[in-house]
C-alpha cells in the first residue's frame, strides 16, 4: 500500500513566522542602541520594548524598528543566526539562559549571582523565590518567564531597575507591581507568566538597590558603540 506524503503548509511570508526568543532579544538590542544614540526617547523605548516581548510573529517585530537605520531594519526580521565572531581570549562568556524548577519542592535563586538575559521558572506543586536585589545585571533587558501550576513564584527586584509584566491567571493570581526607575539607563525586568491555580508575584524589594548597576550598563554601551 502506497502512502501519500501529506503536503506541509508553510507561512505565506516570512513575516508570518513565529518569532523566537532570539528574534525578540535582537530587536530589543536594536531599540536599546537607538535609545543610546538619541533616536528614541525613554518613553518611546519603554513602549516599544513592551511590544517586543508581546510579539508573536516576526511581522509584529518589524514595525518596531522600521524607522531606525536601514542596517538595523534588515536584521530584525531575519531568523536568528549565532554571531560569527568568537569571544576574545580571556573574555567572560555571556550568561546562558537559566531554568529554575520546583516540582513538589522549593527552589531559591538569590544572593550575588549573574542573571542572564532570560530565566525560566516552573513551579509545579512547589514554590520558587527569585531575588534580584543583589544580582549582577549584564543586559539592558531581562526576561523572566514564569509558570505556576498549583504553586507559587515570587520575584523581587531592586528599586533602581524598572519592572514590567505581561501575563494572567486561570483560577490563579498573576500580579506585577510596575516600577519605573528614575535612571534613564537602568535595566528593565519583564515578567511574562501564567498562573494555573497558582500564584505569581513580582514587586520591588524596599531599601534594596544595586549601586554599580548603571556603571556596568553604561560601560557595556560605550564599548559596544565604540566598535
């Protein structure tokens, strides 16, 4: 019996492709550079970056950088490709994405630690605490994707960063206390989550600030723009 090969359906255009995390991160980097160059105001940058992390397709990312320089516009919708250049000898490698998992247990991430661009937190009948009040930030945008199923995820951030949230709950609670830093170049923490019969909460930790955070971000910006 001959089996007929079922035809596969592909998106009619590249703009309909589902956006990857790398696509969103690269677009956010373009917006960060535009802010540093004075092409966007702080309010415009914040508004566009929020749209970046809500985008589902590549086509939703493209308009966010359409009015920026042509070389950036051609980079944003392309599928992710790793950078061709290898890190210089002795250079500190970038922090990889991290998973924090608690299944019928508890997990804690706090103290002096380097937070990557993206952290995934999964609490299944368990509890997770992520405390960024002493963390070392190496990225302008940090995304925490949280999923709570009959569990809880609590996130605490220092008062000198900005905090944004996008998510919801199904017979559960998703709460992010929006925080706007008084420093224009302060990093932004985005919490994207779903609470299914569970609890997700993100808020600033009173009295906690990271004193060297802005110097580190500014140094990285100057080095990047100087290349």
